[in-house]
C-alpha cells in the first residue's frame, strides 16, 4: 500500500468513528466517496463497492444530487475493474440521468469519459467517440485540467482504434501539454509518450523527440542522464521498439 494512501485512510477511519457528530451531510458523503476511492486504489473493489452503495443510499435520501452523481461514477469504475461491464454501464447511465440536477458541470466530464472508454472496450468506437468528444468539449469549457487530460487521452485512443493517426496525435499532444500542470505528470507523460510513439512515423524527428523524452523519464527515475549531445540509440529489444498494436503501421508524418 502507498504510504500516503495508508495514512489518509487511517485518518479517514478515525473520522468515521465520529460520523454521528458530523452535522454536514455534504462532508459525510465526501467521506464515503473518499474512502471508496482509497479502497479502489488499494484494489479492494468489493469494499469500495460496499461503501459506495451506502453513500448512494444516503445521498438519495438527502437528495444530494452532485454527491450521488460522483458516487455512481465511482461505483461504475469499480465494476469496470471487476470486468462487470454491464453493471458499470448501468452505473454510468444512472449518473448521467442525474445531469439536469448537477450544479458542478465538471463532474459530467468524468462519467462521460468513463462511459466512453467502456464503449471503446466493447469495440463500439462510434458511441465511444461521441461521448469522449463531448467530454473534451465540456472539459475545455470547465477548464478542468485533470479531467480534460483524461478525456483527450480517451478520445486519442478512439482515433487510434479507427485508426486515424493524425487526429490521435493531436489529442495525445494536447494531453501531453497538460501533464505539466498536474502533480503526477511523470506517470501521465510516460503513458502518453508511448501512445505518441505508436502513431508517429519512426523516421520522423517527432518520433525521435518522443523517444528521447520517454528514455529521459526512465533515466531520471534511475538518477541517470543521457550522453552529451542527447543522442539516443535504441536497442532492438527496447520497450518502445517492441510496441505492437492490432492495426496498420502509421502513415508517413
């Protein structure tokens, strides 16, 4: 378990012992959602599902629509991890049915993104792209960097599946530019660079730049540095050269 997650969960569990003395329903529902997300990160999906369902029932009784929306979205994510896709779809659909009651529009970005990715997993690219395009549009409108980043990567994955490498690259490039504004940018940049390497012509300068950045990230983790001049000579069995996808090779850049 990540130390920070463990510490946060311990603090949250201490707060649970005082839940009867917490007058704010909003604060209490936030605790339900946070605890569910901690269990999710720990891959304790059954526990996450259980606590989320409790929160959903309380939110329903108190007509806390924003919190209900968040909890249904969290529940859908848990079912995806358990590969119960029909249940996940029902959760996201239930969340989206609350749209007219939602005060914070940015919440819609997450559910649209996750439902879009679910459709993509089910090979329904058309429906997935429709939802993810809407999520990107709303993410830009709300100026929510984290949610917009996730929606852009999802939309890029849709274009990659078609395959439309030009549009996929546009999405991944924009997502990459947003990673610098996030605390976990190293991890996000890593995965986005892999996608960019997949859809970029290997003989182009852009490919070489992505490759160099990808290697630098991993060398930084090992406290190493690129040779003087920054030349990169990839071994045939390197991670980026071994990437394979079930589609045609990308066209010339």
